[in-house]
């Protein structure tokens, strides 16, 4: 497959496996013989702060950072983090949001700041692109057998929609490469459940 460049921004908070998602995707892209560039940022990640993983792959990729408005996919394990990173979204971007909210410390400690309703988050993101989808990733991860596999659920969703130009075989190889031996089976299940959910979304893509 010939692709000049494909840009994925993964965001969330510390402990959700954002960087692991970027590592898995980068590994799969390398196995698919693409040039790969990655970068990451941590904002007090160990305390639940913002975390971002940048991935660019393809035949013509230079630096690791994604230009504003040029993310092909934004994958948010915490929905408010997608809003924080809205500058990376453009009209052609596709945004996937886990519907599990994690209150930032600023909201948790303040009675004046309110976490926005999901419909508000959706409305803000849809000002940029119509392709915004909430996913019950945490619920599906619990169905798979471990709530911590929500990041792998989201990987499966991205692949299941048909927009992620990576092979299923190499994605699964890369998932199994980065998870502990005792967690391999549950992550296989999570990946498959994610793919099934992504296939449901496919017809809604604009």
C-alpha cells in the first residue's frame, strides 16, 4: 500500500495506556514497511495529567509532530482531552472518544468549574469535523475481561472502520509484543471486540 503520510494523535491521561497505543501503532506500521516517526508529551502523567502520543507514518514522512489541522485520526481515551487538542483536527479528521470521563484535578478541586456534558463536547468537535464518534471502550474492555484493555478496544475500533491503513495481522502481532504474557488472551479478545464496534461505525463515516 502506498501512503505518503498518515497522522494519528492519541490523547488521554496518565495510566490509560496512551503511549502504549502509539508504540503498538508504530510497531505495526514498521512491520508494514512504512517510514515511522513518533513523539510524546506528558503533563504530570503519573498523577493523571494529560498525555499525548504523536504518530506519523508513510512513504514521505519527515518530522514526528503533526501540523495543526492535519490529524487523520484523533483517538481520545478521555473525551475532554480531544477538546484540549482540537487544533490538530481538520475537516477530514476522524475523532474517536472513549465515553469514560476522568475528572482533571482542576475540576475535581473546584466547585466553580464543571465537566462539560458529552453533547457539549460533541458539538464543539463537530464544528471542525462531522466524523466524531463516542465509543463505550471501557464497557467493552470489561466485557473482554479487563478494563485496562480499553486502549486496545480503541485500536480495534480504528481498524474496524476501515480507515486505518495497517494490516490486522501486524496490529495483533504488535499488541501481543507490548502486553504481558498473562494478558495476551484478554487483549486478543479486546481487539476483536473493538473491530466489531468499528465495523458498526463504518457506515456512518462521511
